[in-house]
C-alpha cells in the first residue's frame, strides 16, 4: 500500500513528505496508523550520521491505532490504541531478565534499516529505503511493527499526549523508578532539563520524593522544571556548583541522573553525590570522563549507565500512561505539538532548544 512518509535523504537535507510503498503485512507484524510521533534526540543523531542513499524513514516514538494484525499476533486487535517502542528478541539473557534495552539483538532489530531477515518494509519506485527504525519508522502515516514493540494502552488514552513514553520519557522515568527507586526522604539531582531530564523530575515527584533539584543552563527550563515537581533549581554555570548542590540537597544527592553527557557536569555530579549515593548516566556522547576514584571508593559511590530506563516497556509504559491519567505525570506541560507537515520546524525547534519535546500529530485529530 502507498503511505506518506517524511523521507530523510542525508544529513544536510530537510525532511520531505513523499509517497512511498509499504510492503504487505507478514504474519508476525502489526500495521498501525499513526496518530502522533515524538521526536527524540536519537532520530536527529541518526539523520545527522546517515549516508545520502538510500533514503531513510526515522521516528521511534509512534502512537497510533492498529489497522491490521498478522495471523501470528496475539493480544493486539484492530482498533487498539498502541504505543510503538523499541524492538527486542525476547530470547536472550537480558530479555529474560525483563531488561530488553540490553537485548543481544538490539542493533540488528532497531537500527539496521531492515527486517531481521534482511528484507525491507519500505520502497519507492521499486527501490529499497531504510525503514524498520526501532521496528517502526513512525515519521509516516503508517508503520509496520512487531509483537514485541507494540504496547496496547487504555482506549481512553490521548495518544498525542503520551507518545514520548515510547522512548525518551520512558528512559528518564525508568532511570528513576527502575534503577534508583528513591524513597520520599531521598535527595535527587537531575542534570539537564531536556525531555529525558524532565521525565526524571516528574518520575521522582510521582514517587513522592521531597527534595528534587534540577540543574540546567536555561532559566526557562529551570522554571519549567519547577512546574513539573522540582523543589529547587540550580544554574549549571554557577561557580562552585558542587557546593551549591550540597546546600540545595542538604548534604549531597543520594540519587542523581545525568542527561547532559558533558564531561565536566558528570565530574561535578559524582562529586555532588552523598556517601553511598548513585549516579545514573543517560546522556550519550561523552566517551571519557575524569572523576576522583579515591572519593568514589571511600564514599561508596556508584556510577552506572542505563538504556531505555531498564524498563520492560510492556509493563512500564502502561504504568506511565496510568500516572499521566491520574495527573501524576503532567508531560503535556513540556510537549509541543506540530502538524506532520511541519516536521522541519519541529526539528529546528528541537535543535535550537526552543521546544523541549516536539511531538508530530497526524490527520484526523478527532480519532485521537
Ligand atoms: Zn533479547
Ligand atoms: Zn529515543
């Protein structure tokens, strides 16, 4: 069938909305009509690093309505509202542990541009395109997804509101809920108040944490963090940042999340941990960081990385959708909606930082 997709034809060229052809649905696949799709940092990084040929369709925070299901699919029906998350094999050790973000087949299933068997889902004039991005390529009117990355949500869900739960917000919230699991007495610091960091702030607030400090360079974002549940904010440019953070938390962070990937920020974040505190690194892009190992050892501090919030999306996404419905996760305060045709404006606003979390919305808003 023919669909409309935002094609990427290289790092420098803008997205172009074009008609392309989607392959017939297989028995182990689900076809979804997109209602909304979040724009995540990974989409733009992938576009920036792509070759010009063949064209590619990105998008990995799809939210839509199931149009067709293959014969081998169970638990997903035509008409279901779904979020499309990352793919995983379901067989390996990480998948068996409920942490499919560390799946052995993660790269093959999510960023090869192909199905697992090497075939393509998207073509134009008979020529293959790179599709299957995170098992979806959801910058398009329709997507082909698989049993493992389709998450059915409540029929009352406002899909355009919750699309970011499919990746970015799951990452930030999962780092807090699944990895750090702070109690209300914990003292949490979140470095970087972009979409992922804001999700970490909202998750800490949803857990009832009473000290939540957000660190960012932008005053506007610090203000936004306060509206989402941060109890204090600190300008990341401050002299003696570590001392300021110690004061703001009353002795350092018991739990912290870095989303900045800035080496100097990460060094400060380690120093600003309380004894036995834990820092989780989410931001990609800092290959090497210097910090005081003696301090780490003698204070019993932990620094660890985390992908996709250590979440099992089939469990965690419905939990986040419930929190949102209960008013505990007010992500609409930082989501900005764009018509699909305005995808290049969404990208520009994401790059400039004027939009914290762009979400594209497709036609038929009444069907949301
Ligand atoms: Zn696996
Ligand atoms: Zn993402």
